[in-house]
């Protein structure tokens, strides 16, 4: 369990289009094997410590002719941002993906003191 020492908790959220490969014939739509797309997200304000980040698919447009395979994650989480990651493999064909994210963590207070 994560416990926060401060009284101020911040919540940041967003909805990001990760890619749209159908119209352009990109590798997520036309390729096969292991494929990955990433997008760096920057928070509007920094957290005091790296926040807990949850991600979810808000849109996925997949070809129905193959198995649907997806691995999504928030990676490299810092106080200022993180990477959205989407992975697929084998013969899965992905036209587009949009992902929601939610970050919850401790934020600085104007009463915090910085010594030295």
C-alpha cells in the first residue's frame, strides 16, 4: 500500500491518441511480430514524489481477422511525467489506439520549506 505523508494530494488526467496507422498504412496496421508505440506525457505541474499512474484503453480499432493482442502500461514514471506504452505481437492488426491515464500522488504545499 502506498501512503502519502503530506495533506495535499494531486490528481492529473488525460486522454491521448497514441497512433492512427490505418489511413497511413503504418506498421501497427500492416506489420506483424512484436511492435510497440510510446508517447511521453508531461504533467502540467510536478508531483512531490512519483505518482501512481493508471492507464486504460479509451479507443482501440482492431482488425477482426486475427486475435486481439495488447499490452498497455505506464512506464518510466517520474515526478514530471511518464511514458504511455502500447505493445502488440504476432498477426494482430491495430488501426488506432487512444489511452486514458490518471495520476494520483503527493504534491508540494506552499508551506513546504526548502533548506539549502
